[in-house]
C-alpha cells in the first residue's frame, strides 16, 4: 500500500466525521414551520368544539380554521442542517435564538405563559362575539377565595357573584371594598350574592384584622356571561392568535343559517373584548398551512398584511380585517360570492 493510499484511507473517514459533527452541531437559531390547523366548526371525540348551553345553537357544514406555527422550543437547539433546510424552504423561516427567546426563558415558563394567553384570548373572544350580537356581558365582582376563621367562612362561597352590600347595588369592585371598609366591626352587614340561579342574602358581622375591617373573602372581577360557552381545543395549543377565529365560530354557532355557505375559510388574529383584531407572529407559516388544508380565503390582521403578501399562498385570497365586524362581513360576502369586492391586503 502506497503512502498516498494510506493518507486517503485515513483522511476520508476523518473528513466524513468532521462533516457529520458540523451537520449535527447545534446552532443558536430557531426554526418556524407551518403548524396544525383546526376547524372550529368541527367535532372532537363526538363533541362540538364550540359548546354552548342555555342557548339554541345552529351548526354549519363549512370550515372556520384557526392556525398555528411549529416553533423550536425554548431551551432547545437545532442542527446546522435543520437550520439550512428551513432557510431553503419557502414555507419555513429561521431567526436567531435571542431574537425569539429571552436568556432565562425556559420551555416550562413559555408553556405557562402561552396557556395563560390562550385562556384570556378565549374569554375575550366570547365577550366580543356576544357583544357583536347585542348581548350584555358586564364585568362584575366575584368571590375568588374565602379566609378561614372570618365571618364569610361557611356562608359565602368561591364563585358567588356579589350583587349588593349594605343595601347598595354593586357595579364595581371598589364599591365592595369601600362599603366593607366603612362598616362597623361586630355589626351585621347585609351581603347579597348570586349563586348559580339563586339569589341569596347573608348577614355578616365584620371583624377588624390588622387594622382593617374585613368579612374574610377575596374578590376578583370577571365577565358575567348570559349563558355558558366552552371552547374545546388541544391543551398543547397556546397563545392568543386564535381569538378572532374563536369569535367567528361562536357567532356562527349562535345565529341561524350558515356563515360559510359550506366554504373553507381560515384566519388568524388576536381579539379584545371590544372586537378589535390585533397582529400575530408567524403569518408566513400560517398561510401555507391553510393553503395545504384547502382553504380559499384567509383573514389577515391589517398590521400583518404587508408580511402576509410574502407568503407562498397559492390561490388563497388574503382579506384584511381590523375588527370582528369586518371579519363577519367579509366571510358572509365571500361565501355568497367568491368574487365579491373585499378589503384586500393586495391594496396596501
């Protein structure tokens, strides 16, 4: 065996090993890829995703799809090969790790925050949907905890709505604090609450604790819904970006007829209790996801329009929305006439 042959025999495996190490070595980047889409008018395990009790419902055979993005988890890493693959794929994206996550952010903390955002987005979506249908959904003080050994124990319960204190009808939480605070310790105070469908009255004698007059309960402010709405979604899905689609599905479920006319529609956007639609992240990955799912119309928050135009959308039509009212109007017009003139991201 010649010296050249020996050199090649040694160097080739070394080169292969070096390339393998380079390919597998983690790099400080995060990849974004199209995630799952969920039709909010569908069923899961035999249950409707939009569940309503206490009000008649109307089912629709079309689709209103929420969208997600698959993102590298906080604390995880990607190989240089995976990063390059995502960079070359027109449906994916790559960003530096520190542009996406804080230095001390973990997968657990990120998941907790994402879950909280999902819960609050559902509340806002329900309020926005009901208010768009002219239901009153007031914020009211509610008992959220009972202190042991104080007058409220054994009488008030967690979940009671506080209707009146000392003969004064309650419209905000500060009234409760003020009325209890100026009452006399040891003298009965009348507290009226709603528990389920029952109105209940209690006589409670306040006590002075650490210099403050107290009845022994903690209150919070929550929305008082006219009937129950429950949104069934995989707990692995988090964040606030499905809010607008939740609202659309609730409105469609509560109103006669079909909002979609059997068509496949998707969208994204946060929503607040007033029905304002806000921007989200990952729009360029969400559009390819619904393109592949067969949707023909995608509702885009106005602030995301410019970015959305860069997505590989095929024949998906991009419609700009700023409020829930806009979204409802565009879905109804397009479902009736796919060529209808609608607010378009193309006109930005």
